[in-house]
C-alpha cells in the first residue's frame, strides 16, 4: 500500500468512528491507562521539564496532568483527531488547566524548537513514515524524548482476543501487518531504536516494561464492541450473527476475568532518547 494512502487512512480513521469511540470511552480508557500516565508524568518531573509536547495526546488526560506539575510552564497536546482534540479542550476548560491543544499531524507540523521534553502515551505508533516523523519531532526538541509503545501482539494476548475469537464468524477482520502504522507499529524494539537514531536522536534506550491494567467486568462487552476491529464490523451484520460474535468473544475473555474485575498485563516499551549526544554515551536497543 502507498505510504501516503496509509497516512490518509489514519487521518480518516481518527476523525471518524475510531476517534468518536475514544471520546465516548475516554473515562474508561483513562482508568485503564492511568499507570502509563503516571510513568510519563514522573519522567517529566524527574527531568525537570518546563516546556512539554504531548504527541498523540488523545482526549488530553496526560497533557492536563503534565500541566498541573509544578515545574512546567507550557504543555501542548497535539493529535490528528478533531473529536479527541475537542474533548481534550473541554477537559482542560472544565479543570481550569493551562494546557493547550493543537489539531495537527505531528509527522509534518512545523513546531517551534522550544520543547525540553517530547513525550507520548501510545501516540507515536501510527506514523506512515516514522523516520520523517521522529526527525520532525527532533527539530522541535531541545532536550529529551520519552514514550510508551506496545510490544508485539504475541506478548499482548488480551489486545487480540476479540479478533482471534471472532475470526470464524467475521471473516473480514483486517490482518495485522508487521511494522505497519497502528497499535503494534513499534513492536520491534531494535527497529524502533534504529528509527530514532536515523532520525537524529541520541542516547536511545528501549526498555521492556510490564504493567498491570484493570477495568470493571461489567463494561467488558461494551469495551470490545466499541473499540478495536469488531467495532467497525458489527454494525454491518445481522442481529443473530452479532449475538453469536458477542457471546463467543465474551467467553474468550474469561481467563482475564477475576470476579468483578478484568485484569491483564500490558507488555510495552518505555523508550527514551536525547536531542543532544553526550560524549561516550552508549546507544542500547
């Protein structure tokens, strides 16, 4: 597929059904992803970051949390999704937060070179040209880069349970393409490190982390029918097929259900880099 088309596909996706679904699910997703927000806010605090760019900020939870940190003077959240940026602006207004937001493509937006920290909570796996994208972010940086991204689908069985369980009932579920823009676009840690070095970042570290995530069991069916690949396919099937899919998929999630709670381990990368190279610094990854 033409890379330009893939990028346009991402723009269409996040300004349509997927973006609207994330807005609808923002309270639940904030709960599930809270440990990653805490990790990134702690990183910003440890670095003493004052001017921060939050890439792929979504509905703005991490951006607003960063703006509340004592050291920060300016926090900008950027996302390609108009619905999510609208939700982020509403969140900031409701909380009287100084965080600001911009709807833009971080791959090409000509940011000013003013950010001593660029970070992202699962927002940088969607670039159709990741070297170009991270080079653009490098030009905006005066300090560090920190982000979290998913490791491979084989290490994250929860994330593919729905599509695997529904495969026999919904044959049009799109296949996962290695290294393609999407949830697992930076799953290959060595490739991710190489991308960052090729785009001008130094002192690259790609560290595996495992994080326990939870949600209430009562929202599990809503979760897998609203988010992910099934959400785009279920509206087009008849009620009987939908019922079979929902029952089959819900049963497949049983190993993750513990009483009233759903628990799973998120296998991710915590990635760091620097806009400036120190003499003698190593480049793991």
